[in-house]
C-alpha cells in the first residue's frame, strides 16, 4: 500500500516537472523564431531603402537631362531688359523663345546673340562678355535675305513697298542712322529693328549692322509674365 503511494508521488512530481518545463521550452522557441524573422527583415528594409533612393536619384538626373536638352535645342526663357521694344515688349517681361526648326520671317520678334565686339559703346550700353552669361538682344525682323530695305521720310520700305507696322506707337518715325540705305540683305542674313525706333540700337547702326542667321537664338512666341499680358506675341 505504501509502495503504491510512493509511486503515485513520483508520477505527480514527474508530471509537475514536465508541466513546469514545457512552457519554458515553447517560450525559448518562440523568441528564437521572432528574432530570426527580425534578422531576415532587416536587410530587406535596407535594400528597399537603397533601391528607393537610387530610383529617386535616377529620376532627378533624367529630369535635369531633359530640361537641359530642351533648353539647348527647343526653347529658352528670357527676360526683357531695356526699352528698345516698347511698347510691344516692356522691361521685365518674361518670354518663351522657340529654337525649334526656325526660319526668320518678316515681322518676327527674334532673340539675338551679340553682334558687337567687346567694349563697343552704343548709346548707354556697353557690350561686355565678362559675365558668365552673354547678353542677348531682342528685335523685330524687318527684311530677310534678298529683300531690299529703304527708309524715306520716316517710313520703311521693303522691295519698294511701304510696309504696314501696326506694332509701332502712333506718331513714331523711323530715322536713318549710319547704315547706308537702300540696302539688299545678303544671303543667310536679316535686317532687324526695335519697335521703339528712337531708342534702339539695331541694323540701322553700322556698328550693329546686318544680323547673320547663326546669331538668331530663336523666335519669341509667348509672354509668360506679367500675368495681365500672358499670351502670344505679335
């Protein structure tokens, strides 16, 4: 009888030991699994961040490349500085200039690279190339290659015909300057003038003279600013 009781006690203790130890084994196993999962996810997060950063860098680089190509070959954004095109264009106007497949035509407003040598004085302006960005000039095409231009009594004639210039302010007369007229425009050249004829250094001045086609940056096609003048340019 006592033997059975002793065996029962042993079984109870064994059961208690098993019962007490079993959760410990399970907890250790769970912690190991969680730790392993955390370790596996850590490099994935790092790889994901690096890939995302790389994608951003590539996207920005591509965007900058596109803008650069467009600026060099398709369009340029310029600001009017001065009064030579008043009142068609005024100081501070921001313009969109198209460079794409442009052939100059009469009455077009064009942006030009400098035509004068460094240090040449025209009125109050001094042509200088000391700055990082060379100055650009904006004028209107009056005559193209092969056409003959003349100025008589303050009026402009092309190939013997008086041209209509609705863009000029009322009462404005076009005065001759140092360029000898009449003049036939050479091949691949244009004759340009500012709309503010009394305050414009242009092809009438022999120091500026005829403009070569390669000096034309592009055609001014759109005014961006000021907003109250937003739209096309004539």
